[in-house]
């Protein structure tokens, strides 16, 4: 079963391979975080039944780009926002995310640019093994069968 942190690491690895000079922030608790930078914003994960041993996993993750801002207005230039958004979309245009030996189906869409940030929403949709929650019953080891011919009468 694929772990959530493995997916986040794969996204970080892809972003770092294309933009090695831009850091990926762990949290946004301070007001003076470095710019430009990225931030991963995971949404709640959804699990659905897909079969006896399979579950369908759906998970949206926001990849937010914070370009440099104007010191007076604290706004980013629209050109920087759109260029950053387009570059992130191109990074995930292949339609899948490699996690270990799996290629997870991925759809990337641009969010509406904010005054100081641009976001791309990465929607993952894949099948995974159902976690085992019960002890599996022992296989049948013997069978006792009695057969008698049918008599007319």
C-alpha cells in the first residue's frame, strides 16, 4: 500500500528536479518565509470500495507557488503568477506520478491566481491494496464427503 508521505515526497522530488533553486516549505506559520518558494497543501483523502482486495484512492494536493512580491503592495506581478502556474502545469503534464514502482493517475489543473500566489491542484486517482483488518480464515484442509447412489422407489 502506498503511504501518503511517499506521494508528497514524489511531488517534492519532481518540483525540486525542475526548480532546484526554489525551496519547498513545510509550513507557513511565519510571515517572513522566503520567496520564491513552494508549499504543498494536501486536501482530505477519500477511500472508496473497488473490489474485495482493492480500494480506490482519491486525493487532491495543492502545489502553491509564492513568487517575489512588490515591497510596497505585497502583490506579485500577474506575469510571474501565470508563468509559475504554467511551469507547474507543464511539470505534471505527463498525466501520472511515479511513486516507487507505480505510476499513479494524476490530473493537474490551475487554480485562480491570488494576489501573491499561484496554485496548481494535483488530483490523484488510483487503485491500491485494501489494508488487511481481519485475520484471514484458515484454508480448508480436509473435506468429508459421503456419496450414495440414488434409488428409485
